[in-house]
C-alpha cells in the first residue's frame, strides 16, 4: 500500500500489519520480541534487479557485489551466491562467514582501511578476487605476505575522488579528509599507483571509489565516475598502463520515511554508464570491467523490527515516552545519526496515527531512543510496535550492551518462515567469560 515505505507491507482483514503476506502480530507471538523479520523474496528481487541492470547498461561486463556490512549472515551469503552476485567484506568474520557457505572467492572484494596481517593472510589463503588496498603500509605488507606464499595479490586501490555526496557527515567517504583511501588532489593516488606497478607480488587491476551512503542525487555518482575515468586516462598516458577494472561503490538511497525520495536504481546505472562509455570513446580508453557495491538498497526495504510496548510515560506538555523491549542494542542508528524511521502499531495498523511520541529503548542510557516526534496510533501496553525498513545496519550493528541478548532473524520465502539467526540465550552471553 502507498502509505508504507516498502511495497511488501500491507494491512490484513484483522487490521494488522503484514510483511510478505504474513501477520506481524502472529509472528511476534510465535517468535517473541524484539524480532527482525526479513522478506527473502524481496531481497532476491533486488539482487536480480541490480544484476539485470549490469547486463543492460554494461553488456554484462561487470559484477554486482553486495556490501555485506549492511547485513551479514550465512543465509544472506547463500542468497547472494544463488543469485549470482558477488560480495564485499570488511573483516575476517565476514570472510569466514562467506567461506562457511562455500561462497565463490573470485567474486569477493575485501575492503577496510586498517586490515590486520591476519586478515591479509586470510584473504590471500582464500584467494579472494580483489583486495581493495587503502594505504601504502597495507600495500607493502601485502606484497611481503604474497611473496611468502609465492603468489601475486590481485588489488584495487580505494581512491578519494573529492566528491561531496550531500549526506550525513558520518557517512561521507569520498572527500579529501576521509579516513578511507588515497587522495587525488595531492597526487597521492597517482604516486601510489606507480609504486604498485613496481612491486613483484602485486597485480594492480583497478581503482575503487565510494562517496557516501543514503544518497538521493544522481549527480555525485556521475561526477565520481568522471573523476575516476580521468585518473584512468592519466595512468594510461603517463605510465602506459591501462586500468582494466573500475569499482564505483554503492550508497544508493532508500525510502525510510515518506519524505525520502530515492531515485530508481536503473536511473543511476543509466546515467553513470552513459558517462563512462562516452569518456572511453572520447579518450580512446577500453571500457573497464565495472563493479558496484549496493548494500542498504538490497536489504533495508526488505526488513522490519518488531517490539512489544512496555511502560508508557506521559510528561504533561513536554512529551510521552513509549518504551519497548529493545533499543540501541538492536538498532543504534538513531543514537548514532538521528536516523528517522516510519513506525506502525502492528495490531492497529488500520487506525489513524493520532498521537506524537518518543519511542524509548530499554537500555540504561538517556540517548537510547528509536525516534522522537514519532507519529503513532494510540498505543497501549502490550501492543506490537513495528519499525519499518530496518533490514540494513540493524542486526549488523547490534550489540550486547547491558548484556541483553541479540534478537533472532526470520527469513520469509514463498510464504514460509525460516530462522536465519537464532535468538541469543543468556548462556550465549556468558559463553566466553572465564
């Protein structure tokens, strides 16, 4: 229904919120709360949409790599594997999880601004397809480790293109003072490429950029592509080396609230591919193999989080707190970024939102809030509260703060419910204590 931010949500004959056709109130009763619920069919639809756009706009000469930091677990990697897309990983834990499901390592990009020696060795041992090198220290260490193994490490460089993505400061990554990558403006990136080409155990194949997250404007992506193609031309002209791969990152915005106006993903692909192809033709360059790294846009709209309402505290003429049995331990994004969400009382989804409240979490922190100025149906103790579009950066950023167990993750596929991640127990909390 148009009133919801994700197309897989609706209201049934009981007036309850549904996801992928299933009653969220019944899911909460059966599996408990807090509860992450993911629509696997919608995730697969998004994977296929990106893959098909690569076929359409780059004649298949590219690879969609799911940015798994958005939501990582075995079930998600199985989906990516079955849908024929790659992944990007940023830690030994993500790489190990992918290896547990026999994910094809040639479709893995390994990111990170401070990879440890252990992680680089692991990447070499698993023969990952591309290691995205962030700095000279990492380059030299990787060359040394590759020499010890008698192999060449296949690398790309992360480049700061100097493009302002017009997003939250905490999720901007393409400007010169970002902690990620090599700067173009200072000549740092060009000098680093010269060094990589001189090393015996490094195979330098391409350049990568990522300008930020939750971006609604196509122009920054087009500008980043323009800048990166300029670098590719410079390297060919001045060094005689033709870069064969270009990774344009991700950051495509999604609809969290009614005020968000994301651009259709195909529009990004269309405009950026036009730029890349035109520049190749104009400057006599071969069309590079294109990689993109959507994460949030694949999983965020597919997920919701369900809570049970507990205490309701009205402070006259100030605010009303509606407390739930979760909070920053399962969704820290409001505490970090003031990220806005759409909220629905799932068992009263057909009713008008006639109150304005602050949704409070259960942790012993004044800042443990899920939203302020939230429009909501009149709420009572025991109601089921749904937070929409939480498929990205909720489970993946969850913690055991206050020693609260993490919620489980359900996957809905063809109307059937599967437990993708079990609910943590109290025993899990103390498992590593000595």
